C-alpha cells in the first residue's frame, strides 16, 4: 500500500512535479509558468541555464536543461 502521509513540503513538490509534467522531455522548451512553447530552443548556446520567459504576459524566470541524444548510422559504400 502506498504511503500517502506526505509532509506539506513533499506534497507541494509532488503537486509541482505533476503540474509541470508537460514541460519535460519536449522537443522545444515549454515555460513551466505559462506553458508557452519557445521556438528555436536549439539556438540557446548553453545546455543548461536560466531564462526569462519571452512571452510578455509571463516573463518569469525558469531553468532549463538540454539533453542531446546521439545516434549513428552506417551503410555500405557504393
Ligand atoms: Zn512563461
């Protein structure tokens, strides 16, 4: 049986985690405050850092992390 006796701090963390579920592992960055999608996320030089949301009615700071998946393809040369 799951332990549901969370402290208020733990419950707040869980609530925040669930609220921002759509902001993780997305192809473009999604602001965790207003859920606006940021285009051209690839253009940010650093793989992690903090940004101010570019949407005028939000503008709140959030942190981001870029994960890059590397794959290789091979073929027999013609
Ligand atoms: Zn925002």
